[in-house]
C-alpha cells in the first residue's frame, strides 16, 4: 500500500468544480456537450471551453449560445495536452474535470464525482463510467488499466454493460476524455505533459499521480456517453501511441518494477514493432512505425524528465504490483 496522501476534506460549502471542455473544430458536438453541462444538478460549477484555434465557428457558437461558459480561445492548435493545460490555467475550481467535446454527461455526473472524492480522501483523481454515445449499453471504459508489460488499456472496452462494473473501486487511472482531478494533485505533480500532445497523456498523468501516492477511484454513478474516436483518426492515434507508449516506459516505469518484468516489457514492444512491420502496407501500421522511431529518438528527453518523476515516488513496489494488471504466464 502507498504511504497515505490524505487530501483536504471539503468545507461546509460544496467545492467549486471547473469542467474544461477541450475543442478543435467540434461545433457539431458542442451543443450536446454544453447542454448536458447546463443540466447538471451540482450547484457550484464553472464551465470552460478551451478552443484550439477552431475554424468551424466553434468560438462564435460558444459566445452566442452559451454566455455562461468561459471561452479560452487559443491562437493555434496546442493539441489535447496544451489545450487542456490552458483551460486548467484559467480554472478556479478545487476540482478540475477534463471532458472531451464529443460527450454527453448524465445530469448527476458532477455530483457523483464530488461525492466520491468526499468518501475517498486518498483519491486524487476519479474515473467516470464511459459508455458509447450511439450504443449506450456498451463500454468505452470503466477506468483504465496498465499492464506490467507496458501496455495500457480501457477496462471493459466494447463489452455490454450488464452490471460487471457497477462497483466503486480503485483503478490505475482515468481516461483523459473524462478525468476528474483535485487541484492539490496538479500542484504536486504538474499539468499534462505537452511533449505527449495527443494520446496516452492520461496514462503518463496516472503514472505520476500513482507514484506520488494519489489513488484513482472509479465512480460508476458518474456516467458519460462518448463518441469514441470522433476526433483523431487511426493514423494519428497509431503514430502517437507508437511514440508515447515508449515515452511512458522511459519516463514513468520504475526501475525496480522493470527489473522484475523486463522480459515482458521488451517482448511486448518487440511484438508491437513486428506486427507493424508485417502490416507495413497499411497506413496505420506505417504511422505506428514512424511513432516508434520518433519515440526512440525522443528517449533522452524522457529520461531527463524521469529523474524528477521517480524522485517524487512515495509508493512501494508491492503497491505498484497491486494496481497493475498482470500478463498471463508472466
């Protein structure tokens, strides 16, 4: 178990919650997203749209139809990480929730997350129950996992929701599309890493939070419907996954854990590269290979960051083993 990091209990007044909606040319999605936030039952809510220099009228839509929303209009596309970081910088809440623009949240979504934080003082982050927008009986994620061989993933992805993830429990991390964070965590470990730009930045954030002693609570009552892959294509995701999975290993994966599982880690990365090579005629496979090469080139920069991440570690090897997903036969 980690050394406990007990966070400040809530005052009598409910905490201010800031929801940061990241947007890039998502005008077709924004009304559904913002209307659902308007309908929240939680009383103290600040809504921020961080817009990555959209050219589809998104900014005018927000200004004209949602005057209560704070618009952070960026001069260029800073990606998922840079846009969210700008929104966080503009926020005032004790709890900050990052939310994709292509979502619709249940009316009690914010209230459920705040209640979970109140019940779990060791939880620095919280994960929502994310279901597919067009198939609302099917999971996108019930919190995220990380395997000891270095492969991250979404719990329950593509599974029918038959109650198998209705229990509130600690998980490795939360999907960045609906990630709730106590401000104290951001003050301790920093913002999203801009070097990731897009994809797996939430996995890096989960690693840093876990190493610093902040747990992640999965809240099944906090329901989000998500247009999975509505923004970002297969080629884009393949490139950044190929690169950023290596970044995470270099920056976040602890040395004592690697010494225990190095065969599985190296074997997994070799299989990923080999599968991409075998399918090299496909655009996504070529993008994955380009990402792997970019990841190898960028390793020195991640290793420099590694020193600070590992120096902030407060948890034991046994605890890390308890929150990571084993690989069969490992």
